[in-house]
């Protein structure tokens, strides 16, 4: 999972859409834009674009997404018990 996220992040950096100084607010605006596009047509690609923006935001901040996702899964499993 982390490898795919890294590949996607680097591709977006090469496109010039993410720079070292890209802020949380900029990522949030991009996510909102993708959310609006998704809610207009509910296309799979729009949903993936939305998820990708969020993943890129977390990756940009140096967060180990796979580890955090595993923690979330365990938390959800514990909530059902």
C-alpha cells in the first residue's frame, strides 16, 4: 500500500501539483473539489481522485498511512466487540 501511495505522490509532484510548501488548506481545497466532482456523477474515478488527494496529504506530512490504517481497522474491530 505504501509503495502505491509513494508512486502516486511522486507522479503528482512531477506534475507540479504538490510542492514542498503545499499546505493543509491547499490539500483540503483539492479534496473538496474532488468531492464536488464525485457527488455530481458518482463515477469511480472521481472517488479514487478524492481518496488520492487525502492519501497524498497524509503522505506529504510523513504519516505512515498503512500503519495508521491498520490501527483504524483494529479500532473498528474492537468497537464491534
